[in-house]
């Protein structure tokens, strides 16, 4: 699976980390949206698109749960029209202040 290039997502992720914010990066790993990305913050805001609004919502809820704990990653399969989509989530946390 190859990530779809998206400089806007890369920039938003970099800005969030620079601002000291933790953010979840969700990547569709199968199905028609494979390679699409979605960023999710703990307060529920998101940026990006996995290709189906309801999938974005469901992934955001799952990502918020991961962000609230100490997880560094997660994976879940979601049903959507046309089949299932496996989504991998990586939690990015800002580097501790030195």
C-alpha cells in the first residue's frame, strides 16, 4: 500500500507537533481508499479524508480513544459500502520539553 501524497496533511501534522499537540494519523490500508490519510486531534477535530464521510467519523472516534490513553498505534477494520477497509492509526505525540 502506497500513501497518497498530501503536502497539506504533512504540513498540518508538522504544525500540530510544533504546537505541542498530540495527533493521530489514520491511513486506509485496504480497499478503494487505500493510501488516503486522516488526522485526528483529541478534541475530535479532523483533517483529511478517507473517501467516505461515515468512515471518517468512525475512524475519528476510534482514534480519539487511542489518543486518550498511552497507545502508540492501533488497527481496526471498518465496514463501508463496497466492502471492508482496514485502517492503521499511528499516534504522534510531541517531544517532551527539555
